[in-house]
C-alpha cells in the first residue's frame, strides 16, 4: 500500500502526543522528552491543526483527552511500538533477518525453546524473538510473524500449518497416588482435581470419553500447564497434562499416571502466519523446520505408545 505523506505527521509531534496522552500532562511529557512544556504544547497544536480537530480538552491547568483523542492515542502508541520493535530487531541482526514468534507459554518453554538451537545453527543469520500470546490476535496490528495456535484450524487472516496432535493423561505425585490408591477412572471423580482455565471442560470430556458419570467436578484452577504440573508434583491434585510436555517429570518419577487412560484432545497444534509474510525467508525456513520437528515428535510419541 502506497503511503501518502500528507497523512504522516512528524515523528516529534507523534512522540509528544503519545507522551502527553499517557501522562495526561504536557508538563510530565516535556520532562520525559527533555523538552519545555511550551514546546510540547506547540507540537500538539501543530498535530491538531493537521488533524483538523482537538486531541485534548484544556481546562485551566489540566488537559484531558477527547474521545477521538483517546482512540488516536491507542493507534499512535501501537504504531510507535511497532517501529521501536522493528528498529530493535534490525539493530540486533542487521545482516540477517528477525523472526517474531508468539508462543503458548508451556509449549514454548518445554517444547520449542529446547529445540531452537538446532534451527539457529542451521540458520545463523536469523534472530528469533519470542513473545507470549494466549489467544488469536490480528496479525495486521501486531508485530508478529507467526504464532503457535492450539485449537481448531480457524484463525481469520492467517494460514495454518498443522503441527501435531495432543494426548493428555491424568497425572499426580507418587504421594497422592499412594494416598488414594486410584484403580478405576471413576475413582478420580472424588479426587482433588486441577483445572486449566483455558480448558474448563477438559475433565468432563475425559470422563465422558470413558463413559464414566462425573457430575460436578470442583477443584483448583490454574492458568498454565507449567503451574498445573508444579501443583500436581506438590500433591495438590490430579492434572490432565499433555504427555509430550511432561516426559521429563514422568521419567524422573516426579509425576505418575493416576490412571492409564490417555485421551487425544479434539484440538490440534498449528503454526499460524499471515499470508503477506509467507515468502519472508526466515519465516519460510522456520515453517519448514518446525513442521519437521513436530512430525518427529509425533512419530516418537507413536513409537512409545506402541512399545
């Protein structure tokens, strides 16, 4: 899209406006920017003249954003943040390319991060920046090249590459297992359960998959798999956890399967990216690499189940 310069105010005016909007004070904005209060006021007046409307209502010694000013401040702040991130990324790697990836917390720390050195070694000119996102977002307004998505293959404005299925198992500490002596799936209906906030119906689905009546299932709520795993290891309850994320805990014996009844989740893991970035070389390399890594993980998981 060709940008018309008449709609691009001077950067100094935008920075003065953003600071004044954030502080709702020309004086505080001037102190932040090392300018005089009158200089900030002039820059904002110049910006208002360009826009043809006031951004602030001025009453005595106080200034307040107008409704239109509030909306404009949000857009300007987002744009300045994107410019800042782009500049930082270029400075970090001026010769290669920067790849900004949104990750799911536990997937990113437990599965993706340990494997990234292999990708970095094969692509020495690429710098990867990781940020956490728990839900789909608009790629057009967020400075992200790709995102890990768990759910249905539905993300407006994005291409989705299938990565892997997910199998969850009920896991708990050895001490809790020894205390309750779980033998049948129905035994867990009366056990302390750990619920993930993003999957509030996971336990109901697990019981239903085994045709076990469950009724109400009270228990502790946690917001991430990492916290659920830690709570389970501490003996606070039984958690439904993806097998590929707790391999180390199971191998060490920090966690055990309360019942040998794995369930495949209805949702899947995908890599989402905007079509406009599909030909960006660092992203193209990353897409090819992560799909191969996910296929390898899936194959190893199938072999483990078979054995």
